[in-house]
C-alpha cells in the first residue's frame, strides 16, 4: 500500500514538472519601431520564424507529453504552445507593419 502511494506521488510530482516551456517573443518597443532598418527587420522576422519552428518541433509527442497528460490531460502544454505562438505572431505582425511603413520590400 505504501509503495503504491509513493509511486502515485512520484508520478504526480513528475507530471507537474512536465509542462513544456517555449518562452515568449516580446512586442516591439517604440525604440525598435523607430530605429530598426529594413535589414534588421528582416533579421528579426527570421528569428521569429525560427522561434515558431522551434515551437513546432518541441511540441511533438515525447516523454514529457505523457507525464503532462497524466497531470492535467495535456492542457498545460496546449496552453503554453498557444501563448508562445500568439506572442510570436503578434511580433511578426508588428514587424510587417513597421516594414510597410518604412517601405521595405
């Protein structure tokens, strides 16, 4: 009985630590809007696209996905992926707006 409780507690602990973390892309600051050149905007767009690729690769099914599912049915990982993707898409949209304002091709 004690062994079963100990195993259940260990699984619950691991499940709580299993949520993936992708990070966030910050929104453009006023300084960035005014000072970025067209070349720098293109580089920033490439970085955001790389971040989105990283999210896709990391969100593939793995051991942490199993543990996370045991803890919260995978909801934490879905929320983390959605929030990270949303932050990247917001930054990408802002970069495109600044590129259009500056006449970048």
